[in-house]
């Protein structure tokens, strides 16, 4: 299911009309968090924490990374939807790391 969703996102971002770079940036950030970090986390935990009771759990780390990745991929899809509906949006990062999309409604007020 993940592969089908990723192929759909790639098609929506790269093979349709020109998308803004914010949507593509969120896609690549989300893919990094969703796939690369959990795989490397599993390898690191298996190699260095085997038999050591450190309280660190690879499953917890993988779930956290996958959750952040899914959040970024969802924001990327929201950017594509906003572009399709001709809604202006702006990408910003709360606390320097958490991506947030800000859109303007019909009256010019900002809503998150």
C-alpha cells in the first residue's frame, strides 16, 4: 500500500502541471522521514543495542519517524490540493523544524 501511495504522490507532484517547489520539498522531507530514517534506525539499534538494556526501542523510533514522514507527505498533498483550487499558501517551519502550511481565505485573513 505504501508503494502505491508513493507512486500516486510522485505522479501528482512530478507528472502533472508544474508544482511549486514547496510541495516537492515536503514530499522529499516526508520520504526521508518515512523510509530512510526508520530503516537506518533499525540497523543502528540491531547492531549497537543488542543485548543492552538501554531503554531505547527501535520500534518506538521507527514509529516516530514514520509519523513525521506521513505528516509531511499529507502536507505535500494539501499543497497540491491548494494549487488545484487556486488557493494561495505559504510554507513555514515552526520552531525551525516542524513544517506548517498557512493559507489565506477569501477575506485576506490567514488561517492555519
